[in-house]
């Protein structure tokens, strides 16, 4: 049976990725959009999720593509109405707001999918398999992009709960927590907050694996010129480099994977499977690392940010 899906929040990621991925995936069909300022030809349009749920369009599932702040209320409303829910990353603005959603999904026999799109990048599974056989010795993450290019005008990103530079960097942490053969935790953080904003624009993190594995992360949201989405891992079987956000994998400079990413197709294939099986997939490990960086971080005030 085809899953009848509604998108909530027709913004950048919904247009850049979700629409094409849904169209390309068997078993799911876009039937409606709920967005206050945007609409789409060929589907039913509503200004809000509340009005969509009160309407007479048959919908089995919703994909929440709104900013993280306020997503809990939308997810709770959709689950209460008997809909499966796909959450864009991060799954919420806090860790605590997720457990009630997991419980509601379970009570209703519904699927809740907290997506981490970077985990569907082509290099991730091969890197995980490699690290199972060859112990990592040292990990360094460099995640540096230009917020003005990738998130133009998105003020929510610098509001409380918007995560600032951790909005992209949580993608690196989602890969890290998927490929390491051991859990990792934050041991120190330096967070640079623009004087006029509520979320960091740059950060340096120290983490450690359970075995003592040293991990560092250098994160910047003001990177001009070449953009970096790299994870370097020294292992007892050579040097691994995941680059281009996980689209490319090299080992000692030999290219193992270099493919165009199709992360969102992987997301929707998995969502269709989850809904068919009545299962949920909610892993909070990446958001927990970010929360711990905020808990432990030294805070520096830096130059005010303007778009
Ligand atoms: N941009 C990316 O490259 C990217 C990549 C992967 C994941 N994501 C994630 O996807 C989510 C959305 O990101 P986005 O880049 O698509 O953001 P966006 O361009 O700002 O779009 C979000 C949409 O949600 C709606 N919305 C509802 N409540 C809102 C509020 N309080 N403030 C702002 N917009 C609100 C808006 O549509 P209406 O005004 O029409 O309601 C808006 O267009 C975030 O969690 C982000 O981390 C983004």
C-alpha cells in the first residue's frame, strides 16, 4: 500500500531534497503540504498542520521539515491524529522532548523516524565495516562551511534551540556515532557565540571513545573559499578519509568510494519500510553529543553576526 505523505514546512530542505526523493521512491506519494507561506501545485495545500489534520485529505504520514524549535508540538499533534512521523534532523530542540514522542508512537502502533541524512551517504557503511576490522587510533573532524551560502537568512539557526554551527556539524557527529565501534563522549568544548546571537558560530571539541580513542572536531560557520566536510581516521589498517560529507572515501589516498549522494532516497526507502513494519528508528546519540558540548563548553563572545 502506498504511504500518503504530507510535508510540513516547505522550506529549503523540503524543496532541495524531500520533493525529489519522495518522487523517486516506491511506496510513498506526496499528497499534501502544510506551510504558512508556501504551496505546491498538484497537491492539497494548508497553512498549518492543524488545518491539514482537520481537513478531508487522506494522509498516513507527515515529514516535518520545519526548524527544530516547535517540532515537538507538530510531531505530538500528528501522532495523536494517528499519523506516522518523519523528523528532519535534529529530532528536536531538546533531548527530553523526544521520549514522549517515542511513547506516543508506540502506544499508537505508529512509526517515528528521527532521520540523520548523512548516515545515508555512500561512504558511511563501508567506513563502519572497515572500522570493525581495523581499530581506530585517532579521529579528527573538520566541518567548515559558509552559513551565508548554505542557510541564507535563516535566523532560526542562531536562536535558542537552533544549534548554530552544530546544525551542520551534527551531521558529522551522526556519521561518527554510526561508524565508530565504540561509544564516544565529549570531554571539552570551546564555543564562540556572536555578541548578538544565541547559538555558536564556531566551536572546537574534544571527545573520547570509551577505549580512550582521541577525537577532535573543528567547526566553523564562516568558512569562505573551499568548504570542508571531512572526517580523518587513523586506524591500524591505514588512514581513512571521509570527505564531501560522506560521499567520498579514501584509504591511504586510494579512492574507495566517490559517488553522488542520494541520502534522501535512502531516508524515504527506510521510512517506507519502518511504516510497513510498524517500527520506529530514533537514535539520539548525535544530539546528546551536541547537548554535552553546550553543557561543558567554555563560551567566548565574538564579533556580532549579520547576514
Ligand atoms: N538547509 C539544509 O541544507 C538542510 C539540510 C538537511 C537538514 N536540514 C534541516 O531541515 C530543517 C529545516 O531546515 P531548512 O533549511 O529547510 O529551513 P527553512 O528554509 O527555514 O525552512 C523551514 C520551513 O519551515 C516553516 N516554518 C515553520 N515554523 C517556522 C519557524 N518558526 N521559523 C522558520 N520557519 C518555520 C517555514 O515555512 P512556512 O513559513 O511556509 O511555514 C520554512 O520555510 C532544519 O532542522 C535543518 O537542520 C536542512
